[in-house]
C-alpha cells in the first residue's frame, strides 16, 4: 500500500537529514510503500513549468490539503515564486492500493499565448535505499527496452539529461531549444515511463517503482539519482487551462534465481 504526506509534515515529524532539508520548499510529497521498509521517495509535483520560450522560475511552497480519505491537493497556486510568468496551477493526488494517481492543471492568466506549455515532474530516489542504484529508461529496442541510466551515453558533466519520447521529438526539441546543455539528441525513449527496481532480500521477487504518463514528451535522469518527465499541455491561450495526468506505481515480479 502507498502512503503520501507533504514534505513539510515529514520534515517536522520524521526526518532531520541535512541533505534532505536542502531540497527546498517546492510543492513536494513524500511517498512510501509498505513492502519496502525504510525507503521513501520524493515527488516534486511540480518542480517547474515552462513553454517553448523557456523554463520559468521555481514555484513557491504550497499548503497541501487533505482530499477524501487517501488524497492530497492544492489549488490556485502561482507557477513561479518571482511572478515572472502570470499563471496558476493546481494538483491532486490519490492513493489507490499500490498506485498514486495525480492530476495537474495549468491556467494561463497572462495576455500572451503559451506555446508548448509543459510541467516538470521529478521523482528522487536518493532515500530509496538500493532502488537508487537501478534507475532505468525505456531507450532500448525489442521486447525489453529498459536501459540502466548509467549506461546511457551522456557527458557526466551535465547534471540533468533530457531525451525525447518517441512520437514527440519535434515537440520535445522545441521545448528543449533553450536547454541544449541538457538535451541528448541521440537518445529516444519508447514511451513515457521511467522506473527503478531492487531485489527483495527475503524472497525471489524484484520490486519496481514506476512513474508514467501518456502526456510525457521528455524523460530526464541524473546521477543524484532522480528520474523525471516533462508533461505536455500543448498551447494555452489567455484565460484557458489544460490538464495532465499520470501515475506513480509500485509492483513486485517473481523470478527464478539461476
């Protein structure tokens, strides 16, 4: 079963790691899974917004409100702390067994059209124990496209790397035009999913955490480690809003040791 709490609540009651406190005050959730004792994931929802003109500043901290018996959300939140982009955002998450569903709404309150509007979702594995050693992207071919992030040929001097999702290359390149230091044009993902895994010590199963969205046009990764994605809203005219959805799921698969 998945449980989720706001970062601020987790810091106040459960955690004192100085490195964790350096994460800042973005809209952030702490996710735990009852089959992986001691591990937790940091889900930034959302870390940043932008459009084809560039990436906007970080959004400010928000107050997550309880929704129903297993959900959290915020609404009418500024998309940047410095006011550099006139817009508002909302988020909803709901835990359903071993899955967390999320929904992001982005509204244009400026007088300009937003072309290729997007949101960056970041899943940090830094405190997920051995999961952090096995982050993967679906960049291979055949029936098993999963490739370890450490095997993707990209200069290590770049903290964060981006690649396009298949079928979205032109859109992804327009978004990435202002971020060439991150862009990896030689890499393409088969679909909009990132994952990490570990082997259970007490039984023959592999455990997986998987971030997925049909709206993902860019996947990202770093050696910190984190796995990320850009959710695509399309063009948003003044006064309009668009919605994007995704899931964070956990599962186990039995295997036969050799």
